[in-house]
């Protein structure tokens, strides 16, 4: 009986993780190509000025893309973004 309850709990946890992963994937799919480029460089630890130089943009434009990324992904800061990215890309 206890084994059955344990299996049921594990099954529910797997379903919840799968659902959370699907939600993350759908949010990341909302990003434009440019927002995705900016996000990748943000995750890599580059500053807005560095990203601006790499992508030939102004730092203010990079900040606008940064804000759009966080808004579309429903996140408050870079730490949450990095955590979500790692969850989505774990092997």
C-alpha cells in the first residue's frame, strides 16, 4: 500500500515538472530573434554595453530588449532567467 502511494506521488511530481517545462518552453517561444540574441548574451554574463557592441545596437535598445525578455517570460530579474534557462536545458 505504501509503495503504491509512493509511486503515485512520484508520478504526480513528474507530471508537474513536465507541465512546468511546457510552460517555460511556450514563454521562451514568444521571444523575437533579437530578444533571443540579447537574452543569450545576458545569460553569458555580458553587460548592456558589451551586448550593444556585439549586436551593433545602442545600450538603451539593449535595455529595452532586456526588459521585453523579462516581461514576456514573466520574470523579475536575471537570476530567475538563468535558473529557468538551466531548467529548460538540463539534460
